[in-house]
C-alpha cells in the first residue's frame, strides 16, 4: 500500500484529476512502461494496465502516451489488479529529447521529475561537454539539475573533477560520491524528501543502478561488475523504472543514452551558458553572431581569455543544432499548411466554375 503523497501527488495533479474522478476513475503513477503494458503504483498497491483505445485514436505521436513518472487516470477492468488508462494528467515537467534517428520527432523519456541527478564518473570517461548537454536538457525539462560525480574512490585527485564540474555547473549543486563504498550519499538522500521525484541520467557504466541499490539497501536493480582493466561498469539497465526509496522520495533509473539530441531547448541553453549570454548583452548589435561583427563583447572576452574557447565551441554547436532541429520540425508543418491552402484554392476554383 502507498500514500499518494509518498508517490509525488500534489494539488497540481489533484486539480487536473477532478473530471476523471467524476467518471469513477482512480489516480495512479506509471512505474514501468514496456511494450504497451504499464505497471502502476496506486493507493491500494500495484496495478497492471493498458491504454484505452481513445488515447490511441487521439494521440499525435508517442509523446501523447504515458511514460514513466506520469500520473494517469485508471478505470478497473477485468480481473483484480488490472485496469485501463483513460487519461494522462497534465505534466508538471517532462524530460524530452529528439528521438534517435533521422526523423524529427519528440521523445519524452520521463515525466514529473523534480530533480535530475546528472551522474558522471571520476575517470577517463569524464566529459564536461557531455555534462553541459545534460545540463541543457535538465533545465529545459523544468527540473532542478544536480551533478553527481560518482566513483570518487577510483580517482587519484577527485578534487580536480569537482573543480571542472563546478566550472560548468553555474548555480547547480555538485556532489562527490562513491556508491560502491556508500560514501557521499547522505547529501544525495537529503535531496530526496518524501514525495520528491528524482531521475538519474548519465552514460552507461557510471553507476546509476549501484546508487539506487545502495540507497535501497538491497540489490533491486541488476548491475555489472567493474572491469579490472579500465574500471568501467557494464551497462545493465534496459528500461526506465520508478523506484521508491525507503528514506523518502522516488528515483527513476534510465538506460545510458547513445544519442542525446536537443529538442526545443532554447531556455536550457540560455540557462546553462548564462555566462556567455551575459557577456553577449555588451555586444553592439542585438543579433550579433559573435563571429566578425564589430563591437562583439563575446569575441573580446575570448581574445582576453576571460571566456574559455572550448565552452564557446559547445555553445555554438548547440545553437547550430537547435536551429537545424527547428528548421526540420517546421518543414512538415509548412508542407501541411501549403497543402491545406492548395485544397482551399482548388475548392474555390471549382465553386467559381459551377457558378459560371
């Protein structure tokens, strides 16, 4: 049995649930999503459910189907413990990316997350550019990003990794931990009070599942052994899952993401590179591209080494990626509008011919 508050319920979701409650539904939260079937947490325990046909009919894309972390309205169906999801409550936050591949589609990875723990390992795989990208996506989602530097026990100088991470973190918290040795997780626990939902994001092998198992005190999520020759853990998580932490809060473990392309992340880019955005306010032209324009404050900061060249390159790369994604996303809508106008014009011409 669970309390709705311990599952993350709040007035925000209660307000959206009112019309579903009038229809005899009950609220539940998506814990696992797999091949069209869902495991849900509700006040009276766990439920298995499928999506109602109406959702299939009205969905514009996969982003309109439930994902892990969603609050849904459920109607009892068939045998005990089985139900049908009749509606998805409005999401407070959503963690999304451009779907992997060539098509320009939005992929929602998880929803209603309060804090995103960006996990990196203190070894040769540590990558500030990847962390910057994670920060952009986390801030775009509306959740609070927290950087977790795991495997500190493997680092000769963990303070060096801490300094690098703080250099790009802005106002975000940076934690140093070793989940394998249960060190440094007290600060982590303090970020997960009752009803707070966190999500672990990071590359394969950084120790996300080990962190959850340590917090649970049991081996709930399968982990791989650390390889002797390079200290890397084998990637074992194959699905997203919402897990309740005994000390309070909930965590979503996520598989390592091979592709992390941005989706509608303008605000996230601005927040992550706020130092560059602030410098750009001093440019002579408001539409300065920071290339050859006279009076460019950003180029001046680069020349005077007040701004790191590598950080500027990351900023430019993300800006180009966003512009490209926007063009690709707007093309289908533009073609559809042209098709609609063409049809209206053809109908009007046929009408004129009949009148004449």
